C-alpha cells in the first residue's frame, strides 16, 4: 500500500489540536511522503477512548470515510480511513495501541513510552529510539518474520541510541541472546538473525514480565469479550457479482479486488460457491465457460438432486469458510452466487420447476452486498456472443427481476466506462463499511463530528 500524505497530515494535526498524548512507533522516517504500511502509534491509556471519534472527525473534514476498526488485541485496534478521488481510492491505516500487548503478554507500557517521546522533523511525535527499537524487535519476533528491509529498520533505530537499545536488550533477553542480536545488527548479519527467530522468540517469552494476578484475570476476561465481539460483528465482508453472460464481471471484480485490498487484512476470490482456500485459489484461474447452454438440462429428479446438493454446499461452506474469513477481516468476493440459477437455469442444466430453487434460495445465507451488473442486450452482444441476442435480453430481464427480490442488491449500469462502474461499486461498499463502523463504535452524529 501507499498511504495518503494528506490524510496523515490532517490526522497528526487533529491529535495536536485536541491534546492527544501520542507517538509513532516504527517506520516513520519517510512520513508523510512515503507511507508503505500501517501507521503504528501509541497513546496514553486515558486518551485512548477519544481516538475513534477523532479519526471519524478527521475523515469527515477530509471528505473521507472511517471504514474499518479491527480490535486485534485487548489494547490495540487497526483502523482504515478511505478517501475517494477522481482516479482511485487512497487510504491510511492507523494502528493504535495503548499498553503494548501481544498474545496475552504485556511488553511495553504506554505511559512510559509516551513520556519519553521526541519531536520528529516531519512534524509529529515519535517514540525514543530505544523504545522504537525494542517495540519493532518484539513485533517482528512475535510474528516470526523478518525481511531485509525490516532488519534495516531495526539497525537504524539501534544506531540512533545504541547504549539505550542495549539496555532494552538486556532487560528482555538473556545475555547470550542479547549479544547475538547486538552483533547481528552491528555487523549486518541479518541471515543469522533470521535463522534465530524461533529461539529468540522463545527466550523473549520466557523473560516476559508477569503481571499481578488481578490484572491478568481482567485481561483474560477482556480477551474473551474481544473474541466474542469479533464473532458477533465480523470485520470482513462478503459481496457477490451477478449478471448476464458478457456483462464484464471479471473486469469489474479484478478492479474491485485491487482498489479494496487495503481496507481488509486479505481478499479472497470465490467462484459461485464457498470453497476451501486451496480450491478457491484454483477457481481464480478457472477457464471461462464459452458455451454455457451447450449441454441439455437434466430431468426433474436429477435436477432436484443436484439442487439440494448445490444448496447444501452454501450452508456448509458459509459456516466452514465464509464466516471464519469474515471474522478474520477478509473481503470475500463471489463471482456468481446461488441465485444465479434462478436467472439462468440452463447454465446449471436445471430442468425442474423454479419454484423449488426459489424455496431453497430463501434459506441460503446471502452476501452482505449483491451487485447485479446490467447493460442492454446489444451492448452485451457487442462484447461477447456467448448466447443469442434473445437469450441476452431474457437474462437481462431475469437479473433485474432478481435484483428487486434480493436484499442489499444494487443494479450497476456496466454500459458506462469501467472506471465509472468501479467507482460506483467502491462507493457503495465504503458507505456500507462506514455505517457499520459508526454503529460498532457508537460514534457521534455527523453534526457533532464537525467540531472534533
């Protein structure tokens, strides 16, 4: 990703104006011109409850949207602000923490980190060099990954204040491990450091400071509450694209995937049905169906048997794959969905009465947004002649009827330029996410946000 410098400047200005005690933790050397990852920042615990409202106020003043809030630890939350421009969508991803916890352990206390902060030439507060160093080292060890660029970031922070960085190493690691890290960074022996990530992480966890029993119990309860909230309000999203043969679903889906990848932790493509990850990846490169009506319909018994199996794959697949992905902040994009059989039964060789397909369709878990791509039959025929003109006209009418019956369905005119089509889809998705975040965080009304 490449973060939006304008949104970043407005963000830190709002923090200063409202007296928020904060500091950036890592990766800030190129800010605001070059923002290539999440904006890791820490605030004093008493200021944390104000952050979401401040972010929403910044978004509103910049004609942007606060579209994501993922609480990934009891004391940490990842936000996304999106700004739609004439050419694309730009983002910033503030990643807030108070006391720095990961995997049930307290590593750094916010009050101490903020008290030692320093002013950066870019016009914002950053943590001390030693605090930035140990924060980033703990983060990389806990994730079990260290690229060359990340190792260079550690070296830069280490060199800024080597004596203080060494004291942090001695506090968190046994002497031999502290010496190994020191030597690897000083001599740029990054391969040695990468080879030792596992043992170093184990040593780090063994030296983790033990919190008082009562505080550990509170954190245990808070963690269970956090997990239940994620299950109750998944931060991912499922969307489906329907439309006649030749309406351009693949082109729209590719662009939507590209434009929205920074709003979610990951994006998954699904062709027609919920599938396990390996099968979904194979579906992403499936060969297009060039003659969808070539084979004759099945008989009534065969059609109903296939229909029940088709329906069951949605119930099972939603529980096993779609819902868990949404809980993990994934955008799940479906190219076609169950209801496609109602508009184009011949494609699925369905020869039984449609009343049975409609009946089972009422019990299929639906995507949160459905986009029905629409164009006159002459436009579709000019693009791709997979079916006859009369069949294109029939399919168009069927999909428009289907759109009126499905909740959260939006008809998108794809006779327009692709950029215009994609911009409309993106705007609908971002509006949905913005409303969801506002409800999730119980944000003030738009009028009150004007003054924030």
